[in-house]
């Protein structure tokens, strides 16, 4: 009988799929949307203040993943899966999750996770050495026992630590909700959702030995938190109706963008004339190239709220992506003005100006795009469009710098390094762009060296 292949590695893989745990981001794609990012930041703001973290240092990132999950991974960034937004019924539920994740950040669990992984691996290596020694002495069964015992010890130590982390983070999240004056009802209801999901999937942690669980039992967590949160003065605090309406809109928008159009139109039938439903259907119709129906929905949205920048952005996007860039300029220009040149909206506006193929629009496109990347350097789409403008006017060094910026964000490090070095060689010595070309080249080179060291 062969021993189980790296039991500890299997559990690490399991942890990467569990709710509210640390996991890498490299294999997943990030969704950028001005309205949704603004909503997430506003939902988190009072919780960040209650946690005594610096507001500007906490980043909220939306991940294109349908699973119900949120996690922290390095620094002070909280990653929220699209599936979690879809599963939540209220903004208050999402705030409960964000409060929990802030607890991971304030406790430094990302760093400690790596430390515990190294410690557990140390136990397995020691058991492997003992096993090899026993095998060389001719005691095959003893060797197998030593190796498996070491794996079990490492696994038990690691999972015990993880359960303690999750339990303490639950309590920290409850404190932050209380400090922000936000009801903990959402935290409780979301944990109950997770428990019901486990039951529907036919999975019960109660069937496992205690030492094999990655998290405390959902039922135990709910009961502990309920007893604590119901005593808090904020328990009966009403939900913020404006925040809830914004959440329902963003949720519907996300659903319409990600789901198959037929599913969207089933879930949001034409008989539903609410703003969230129109939002979702506009994306569904646009994905099916039913431009007139998509524009009818956006026009209905604008009839209700003529100065809503996100409705204007949507109309401009539909027109632009349907091959009508000239018509897209007015709504996108207005959306850019209303949001004071939000980088993501300004990026789309700059793209529309370029897509008209009218050279007289290029100076405005350059101004808009330069302002966009100045406020948000992590915007590869805007960098690409800016590179197009530079190339069109014959400014090849800055076109190559813009390409380097885009390429390094897309992890195409060899090409980023090549473009950054070419830009640096041709840009005015000591200029801001020359310095930036050096920075991008250093970043690309460092990443290439890091990747080589891993091999």
C-alpha cells in the first residue's frame, strides 16, 4: 500500500478553496468598475476607521471568481470574489465579511500563515529524515510510520492554528462592526448562508475529526457571534437604505456583465422595471449585440436619473463597443466631468476619442489619459490607449514607456524590460518620464530574477 501523496499539500490546496482564508491571486483576474469600487470603499470606510488602520492604505479588489469567498493576501488588500457579491442579499452582509477580513489584516495573519507553513514543513522534513534512517536500517514499516506520523503532526498543528485564527478574527470583526455602529445581523446571516450551503452540498464538518477541520464549525461560529452581537447597541441599527440601493444596483450590474444573457433575462425579466433589473438587462442585451434594446434600457435609466455618471458611462460603453464612437463622446464626456475624471471612466472616454479616428480629438485624448494614469497607474487599458496616442504623433520613446507600463502589469516582464530600456535610452536625461522608465525596468528585472530563483 502506497502512502498518501503529500497530505499536507492537499490540505493547503483545500485551504485555498475555503471561505475567508488566505490564498494567492496570480491565477485569478481582477474586475475593475468605478461604481463597484466606490461602493466597496464606502462600505469598508467606517470599518477601517474602527480598526484604526489608515483608510488610504486598505485596498478593496474585486476578483472574477464565482465562488463565495473573500481573503487577504499581502499588505492591506482585501480581495472579494464576484460570487460573494452575488450570494449576499444586503450590503450589511458584505460589511460583515469585510469586518472579518480586516481582522486578518490587523492580526498580521498573512505573515503568520507563511511562518506556520514553514514550521509545519519543518516537521514533515524531520519525519522524512527519521523515516529514511529507519528504512536504511531495514525497518520499512517503521519508516512508513515515521513519515505518516510526521505528516499528521504537521497537519494537526497547522489546522489547529488556522482554526484559532478564524475564531479570533470573527471576534475582531464583531468589534469593528460595533465600533462603526453597524449591525452584526449581516455577519450572522452570511455565516448562516455558508452553513446552509454546506448542508445543501451534503457536506458536514461535524462528520470530521476535530483536528481535521480548517475552520471552526459554522454553527459554533454563528452561536458565538450571535450571543456577542445581539448584546451590542448597534444590533438593532437599521441598514443604510442608500447603501443598500447602491449595493443592489452594483450586484445586478455585475450579474448582467458576468452571466449568460439568457440567465440574466430569466432572472430579470422585462416585466421588472426596477433600476437594478434595467441595469442587468442592458448588459445582457449588449452582450447579445441587441444594441437597440440595450440603449432602450440605458435611456430608461437616464430618464430616471439624468446625471448619474454610471448610467452615462454605460450608455457610452454600449455606443462605443457597437461601433458608434462619435455618439459615445457626449455621455462619456459628461460622465468624466461628473466624476471629476475618475480614472476608469476617463480611460473609456480617451478610448472613444481615439476610436473616432479624428486626429483633432487626439490632444484631448492625451490630456484625459495622462490624467487617468496619474491618478491610477494600475490601469493597463489606459496605458495602452495613451501609447496609441504617442505612437500616432511620432513620440516613440513615450509610446514604448506606455507599453512597458502596460506589459509589466500583465506580467510580460521580458517585453516590459525591453520597452522600458528602449524608452530610457531615448527620453530626455533626468526627465520624469526617463526616471519612470528606469523604475519600470528595475521592477521588470526584479520580477524576472525572482521567477528565475523559483526554478
